[in-house]
C-alpha cells in the first residue's frame, strides 16, 4: 500500500507540474486562456439560414457546410479563436473576440459568394438582371447535351489579387475542366460584346461604382481576370471565393459589439474575487479541520491548476457565466472534503484507528459525493442541451461546461489527491498525533 500511494503521489506531482507549465507557457499555439466576448470584447452575431429550398432530412448537413464555409472566411480576418457553432435548427452563432469589423464586412461574411456571368438579353427574352448597361440573362453553354450557366462554381480555389501592366488591380481566377469548356463556348459567341458579372441579385460594382462588364476580346479557356475592383474589395472577394460558397443564403438576426474596456475590468474583478474566495476557503478548512484541512487546501491548489490547464487546452471559452460555474465547482470541491472529514470524525468517535477512520470516512462518504455530483452532471447536460438548441445561449452553455469540468476534476482531487496525502501521513510522526486530525470544536 505505501508503494502504491507513493506512485500515485508521483503521478499527482507530475500532473501538477504539467498543468502549471501549460498555464505559463504556450501550448498548441495557445499563449493564454480563451476569453469570451464579455471579458475580451469583440463581435457577437447570430445568422439564420434559409432552409426553405433544402430537401427534408438534409438540414443538418447543410448547416454543417455553412459552419465550415464561415470558418474558412473568418480565418483570414486574423481572429485567433473564433466561435462558430450551430444553435437550434437553422441558426449559427458567430463570436469574434478582440475584433472590430465594418457593417459591410459583416454582410460580406453572409453572402453566398457565387459570381454569375451574364450576356445582354434581347427585347423578347426574359432578363434576370437589369442595370444601367441594359437587361441581362445568364450566359450559358452546353456540356454533354445539357445547358449550364457559367458561374464561379467552376473556379478553382486559387484566385488571387494582382496588378496589370498599368498598375490596375485585377482579380485572377482559373477555370476547372468543365468551366473551361463553358467559358470557351461563351466567350467565342460573345466576341466584342460585354460579359456582365453579378453577385446575387445585383451587379458586381467597380471602384468607380459602375457595373463591371468587360468587353470580350478573345476566347477565355483556362484563366481569366476581373478588372475595376478596389484592392480591398478584390482581396475580400478572392478570400471568399477560395473559402467556398455558402450552400444557402444567410440572414443576420442579431449583431452586437461588446466593449473590451468593460471586459478588462471584469477580468480583473473576477480574478481578485476568485483568489480571495479560495484563500478564505483554505483558511476555514485549515482552522476547522487542522491537518486534513491543510491537505485539502493542497488538493485545492492542484485542482485550480489542473482545471485551468484543461480550460486552456480544450480550449474552453471563459465568460462571466463560465467563471461563475468555475467558482461554484470550487465550493463543491471543498464540499466533498467536508463530507469525508465529517465521516472521519464519526469513525474516530467509535474508537477506530487513524488509518481505519480515513478509509471508512472515504468509503462511506463516497455514495453521497457520487449521488450529489451525479445529479449535478445531469443538470449540466440539460443546461448545455438547452443552451445549444432551445434557448440558444452561449453563456448558458459556458456555465454548464465549466461547471461540469470543474465538478469532475473536483471529484478526482477529493477522492484521489486528498486520500493519497492522508494515507501517506498515517505512517509519519505527524500521523501519530491524532489531535491534528481531530475537528476543532471550540472550548469544552
């Protein structure tokens, strides 16, 4: 038994050292904890996907595709830890901590990002678009006997921004095999005629605000370019085309900018409150339970380092609600030790030896700890489900997740860490002084 306890202690010490190192040094490219918008500031948006044209049963796959495309579009913005997650049946939550973007950039994120090419329609033909240059219909070609419209869906994902010989900005793109055949047919037919470019229901506008419709001068088979865009617009469009197009249109339901100044204040106050709370709890445990209280305090320090390291590695986005869940789990970690020590006190009263009292205290307190923490896990699961679907609230999800992890780690520290430390003290000189293991009861 002593050898086994010593090995367990070594594992605990190694875990503690690794946890502290994970908190101090960058791990997996993460230099610090991921903070939520209410602590760090940034952008909070909720989009709703238009699933009206989606086949029944395919909604979940469509939403996953939307999340993937949004993630590809947001990464080039320089957001280190964006939060993009499904909420409910058709909503997507997007949180961009530490970032401020314009309304146009927000709207650009939700665009389908599909460029369509058009040709002028005759007077007796139906037009899809209309601008100051005329009425336009989709430019089409025939592949294997089937008429198809020419769009950026045939672009390879390698578009880039460059300059022409005169220093003008151009967006360079390359067709895939099928797009190359369509482009060759259409540009051959429209020689010396304009080729309109449209995004959604509107024309793609140049830097001068006029519709872009270049005159076709030669067959375009493999590569092409779009002129007239500003550098910022060309760069943004290039990134979106390379990130892929959204499978369905998105609508912005909610948009909020959170001040980072308030967030910094909240972080400082939360850290101070947490430190003060833990110190007061440790002082109470030491004053009331004496040596077991000291060991429980050491286990509490181990708990704090381990749970924060887990939050950083997963990573968990810490919000004010999440900090509330963390602090609550600290109280529950101490609660488990209180149950154990009270059972130990009862065993002492029956005349058991110190070692027997420790073992009996843990065994008899285990059922109460298991049941109370088990019900907490169930509640955390329900809260997380509500926050991810029905209520659609990130703070609710954050509270549930941090509380779940905190309680799980607290069970480990109470049952394994505190128990191991107590077992190792039984055979020492301090272990012979049973008064150090007696609960303080005041004057007789």
